[in-house]
C-alpha cells in the first residue's frame, strides 16, 4: 500500500515530497542574499507557505518546482530586505564615535563604583552584608527569604532599601574623596 502512495502521491503529498527534495537548494538560494540564519529561516518559512497556497497553479510540478519556488523566494527576499531597511535605525558615524567614547568613560566609572561597593559592603555589619548578598543571589526571592527568616516580605524590602541607600551614600562619599565624582 505504501508503494502505491509513493507512486501516485496526492496533491499535498507531492508538494511535501518536492519541498523536502529541493529544500537545500532553495535555502541556499535564500542564504546567498540573507546571510543571517534567522533571516533565512523566516524567509524560507514564508516561501514555503506561499508555495503551498499557489501549488495548484504550477503546470509541471515535477520539472519546474525548484525554479518556481526560487522565483517566489526572490520576491520574498526583496520584500524582507525592504522591511529590514525600513526598520533599521542608522546612526551617523560621529554619533557612533561619541557613544563609544561615552561608553568607555562610563565603563571606567562603573569599575570604580564596583570597587567602592566592595569596600562599602565590607564596612556593613556581617548580618546586613549577608542579607544583601543573599537577596541579590540569582533565583532568590524576597518572599522566600522572608519565610526563611520568619519576617514579612515588606519588612525585608524596607531593610533592603535602607541598606542600598547606605551603600549608595558610602560609594558616593568614597568616589568624591577619590575625585571621581563631582558633588
């Protein structure tokens, strides 16, 4: 029975067979114009859907499938590239240079802030230091910490807010002393 099906496939079955058979060359055709794999995948999906909808219009499916689908792909590639060009926000080279310079300056400041945060954390009483470190550990929730400590979550949020304010004030004082931040 399966031999009869493969010898005389249905309309849908023929489409699937031809698409599977010619998919590598169609994908290569698309990849030549869109090097990003996610772009290729998106266009290939659109091409497959359009080809499926229009398959009944193809006169000689066996002989003309791949070239026919490549014509559909060409139009979809052009449409996709137009949409990309429309969506892209291109910055002037001077603006990009300025952003890079500002980013470097911010990176230096962030490094100083992190160094001072470590110093300020060491100045906290052990219990407060342990709490703030635990509160920011990945996957930890204040609700779970509150349950472990027998406290209300809102009380821990308030404590965490006060500790953050203390740390911020300490960091700013230290940066001012180092001349890194102006008042």
